[in-house]
C-alpha cells in the first residue's frame, strides 16, 4: 500500500513539474515569418539557391584561373589592367554570392519556423495527454490495495482494478518522458534558428563590406589609369621604382627578423598541436606559399625568407581571429609604401604566448585595443601591399619577440618578430 501511494505522489508531483516546464516553453513568442509555402516547397527553394551558389562559386573559380594565368605573364600595362578587371569581376561575383546566401538563409529560417510550429503543437498535445492521466490518477489518489479489493464483488475484479491503476502509473511515466522529449526537440529547433539568424547577420555585414571593397577596387583602377596615363613607358618606369622599393623593404624586414628569430624561447611556447589555432580563412583554395626559405621564396621574393603561410582565396573572403586575444596593431601600410609591404594588416596578441599577423587585407573591421574571440571576423582577404593576387598572408610570432616600430622604408608601424611555422598549430 505504501508503495502504491508513493508512486502516486511521485508521479503526481513529477507530472506537475513537467507540465509547468512545458507551459513555460509554450509561452515563448512565435517567430513572425512571411513565408507561407509548405516545408516541401521551402526545401525545393533552398535546393535551388544551393545550386545557384554552386554556379556562382564555379564562376569565381574561373576568374581565379584567369588571374593566375595573368600573373604568370610578363608585367605590362595591359596585364595589370586585366588583373584589376578580373579582381573587380571576382568581388562582384562575391557580392552576388552573399546576396544568394542571405536569400537561402531566409528560406531556411522559414523552414525552421514550420518546425517550431510543429514542435509547439506536439508539445501542447503531449501536455494535454499528460494532464488527462494526472486527472485520472488524482481522482484515485487515496485508493489503496485493500480498498480496491473490498470495493469489487470478486477477487479477480479487484486484481484487475489494481493492475489498471498500476498501468495508469506506468502511462504517466511514459507521458512525462514524451513531454520531455518534445521539449528537447523544440530546444534543438530553437537553437538551429538562433544559429541561422546569426549566420544571416554575419553574411549581411559581409555583403555591405564587399560593396565597399568593390568601390575601392574601381577607385584603384581609375587612379592607376590616371598615374600611368594609359602609357606603357610610364607604367614600366613606375614598376621599376616599385621593385626597388620592395627590395629595400624586404631586406630591412629580413635583417631585423633574422635577429628576432634567434631570440625565440621555444620552451615557453605552446606545444605543437594541430588545431591549437583555428584556420584564419575557411573557404580557401590552397596554401599557395609555404613557410621559410622555400624554392619559390628564394626565386620570387625580394627577401629569401617567407615568414608565414599564404592562403589563396577570393577577394572579400572573411578572415577570422585564430584565437582569443587583444588587437595590438592595425594599419594600412600602402599609405607609406604603396604595394611595398603588408598593406592593410591586423596583429593580435593571444593569451597563449603567440601573436598572429593577418596581412594584405582588403579591409579590417577591428581596431587597436579591441578584444577578439576565436573565430571572430576581423577583416577580408585582399591584395593590398606587396601581393601579386588576392590571398591572406598569415604569420605566427613568439609574443615575447613581437614589436611594432618605425621603418626606414615603410612608415611608422612595421610589425616585426621571431616567426614560427604556422603549420605547428594549424589543422591543415
């Protein structure tokens, strides 16, 4: 008798808690969304947007191939104009890609709203079912085994009544489990909705920034034509001056960083763990240039040492902070030595003893003194500074050796330090 009574009370109060929990969830406001098509129609529209994105990405890939072909040609006024035009086409495609991505996310949001509505309806149904079981049990809460046996004319009827009561108790536990599962399903859908909403906000900001980058490129083309007066001789003269300036800057950096590399205390650095730093770009085509004294660096660079990794990626591709940290320097070196050094860059000092540099950006969206989180957008891939095409230059320094100081060849803010192979900490 005590066991039956205990089960009643346990089930009763457990059910009340479950109902209250479910009711709190049901009271959440519904998300307003104008999309009225059913889920199948929404899925078809999402699939169509996915295919459209694939076509745009294929076009971007073709533009990158054209750019690579142009880069391998002798540098002439005509080839330089082709590069600029190709870059403009690439960023225009990137703008289209962002617009379609936002449209796709809107459709996904619509589908999730349908899921939320279904989940909330299911939750209400299960709450009512549980309430009915509780009502029946509450009516019989004071019945015990002796009472059930005595109130029936036969022993078999009494045993059947006891079994019926026990079945109701078991049903109560099942209903509670179903209600909790429905609540969990709703929480999962709400989580997905929040994630899609966040993605949409990020993509919307990316779209606005890509438009600014496109305007900058068009302005760059106009300035280029104005400076060269569309004449090959003037272009070749300016190219010669540029190469001399690039050599002076590269030699200055190499001299200072050779000394700083000798000061690295490897014992104080984090262990080499792939993934210790997250990738600074996600949608990159390849690592186009490795770290160190590679054959390419020996042949193509003004200095003979490449102090980071180059990630080939389309113009306007988001660049992310590799780890939590503090922004210690941002600059546009093109203001002091056009196409001579890192161009627009961001440097972040991390709490792990490492400092990272993100260079040749088309735009940075953080300021000195900002605290950033791992995976936060800090800028966008570009080709500013000494860059033959769009890519991200990523350097990892020992923080104890890192500094930003004046340069004899490139203005007041040159990032310098003892560099480390980024592959030690990236999952590549």
